[in-house]
C-alpha cells in the first residue's frame, strides 16, 4: 500500500513539516471509513464473528470507529458444532465484555432437523452456507461484514470491498463494481444484500503487526502450545468427536499453533515454537504459504473449492 504523506502546519522554524502515515495507520483508517460508510448507508448490518483473529481485529476496528457510542450492529456466528473450545470461550467473553448482541446460526440444528446431512469426511465447513444465508434472509440483514482478505486465496482476491449478493445470497464475479478512489457502491435491490470486507487490503502479516501494536488479546491456540494431534493429508488435526482419528492414524503430542481457525475437522495446526507475538510475526514473515493454503483442508477439495462455495453464498 502506498504511504500517505501530509503536512503539519507551523513546524520547526515556522515551515510546513511533512510526515508519513504508517501503513498500519492507513489500513486502519480505510477500515474505519468502511465501517462508518456501512453504518450510514445500510439499515441492518451485521458482523460475522467466529472468535478467529480476523473477526477479532474487525471487532476492534468497529469499536474504534464508533467509540464512545456502542457498536451499532450485532454479531453473527455460524456455529458448526465442531469449533475449538478456546475460540467459543473467547467469543462469549467478547460479547459480554462489550455488551454486544450475538446471533448464532447452528449447523447442528439443521442436521438434527434433517435439513443437512453429515459429510463422509466429517467436515462441516461446507455445511455453513445454508444456515448463514437463511439467517441473513430471516433477520433481513442488508450488509454483512466478513474478515476475508485478498491475500488469503485466489477467489477472495477477486472480491471488491463491497460485494453484491443476489436474493439467493449468491455471488457473481461478473457483477463486481468498480471502486475507484475508495468510493463504494452499496446500491442493492430488495432481497439482495452486500458482503463487506474491511480487511480486503490487509495481509496476514499486517493483521499480526496490528494485533501487536494494539495489544489485542487472542485465543491461546494462536500461540505455540502442546496439543494431541494426528496426521491426515499432510496436516496435523485435533482429535475429536467429529470423526478423527481413523484406524491407522496415530495421536501424538506436539508443540503446535494455529494460523487460522475454523472447523476442527479441516483446520490444521503447524509445528511451531512461536509462543509470543514477536515470534509469530517473525515466523509469518518467513513463510511462503498463506494460512489457508497451509492449513485448511476445505480449500483443497478442488481447484475452485472456495469460488464454488462463494457462488453458493458462502463467505
């Protein structure tokens, strides 16, 4: 991102003194602008919140954008039922701390009612689409904030900051609108809504550097810890009631951490001794794989797995 340069009047010797806005300040300013634009333009926004690092940063930015007033929209979590306990605990503590409203769309509820079926591989991430889209329609949300970033995955790189969804919550990349000079077009027909991505221009490293600068608390699984895991398809997965391990898969205790957090059945841990934020930043700076490319099995179902799900209504 280009460094923003401005001037301060009456600097030393009475001359105008130039200063540079840091790249984190520029990213923060852009995200805050997006939150305020949506709050002013839409009737019923909601922030998708899972307790993962990107949604935590979004909530931090939203709190900054509207302080001292309360955040003017609720949170929405699509709960797969296979979440990491540390993340659910963080979610509930954040809601209580900031006095927020939380909507929970439960995949388990849809399975219990016979609307969805368990997949043979045990993963529920692809099952989130229907609970998400039906909750959006039922609650009449017209703007939904998501933590997607363009550096994560090639389908997400196609997204605009304001991404139009049709009346079925489906995404058509051909309907993407130009966003010149940070001018966002939120126009939509009845029944349609807009997905909004305040972190679009951030990288994983930006997110962690911002977390360090702002002293943002995260679930403990983002830092190195000893955990019982087993190897499947090149990833270290956590054993659990979702269906792992299978016969022949050996559970062992390893020093690991998580770069991204999703359903336990498809989110892999990485071997790491990064138990401080400084070590995590150094580790990410040296990495040549995005966090989703390295640790998310649901993105490896096919070459176009993410884009296919986005077309169906997934984030």
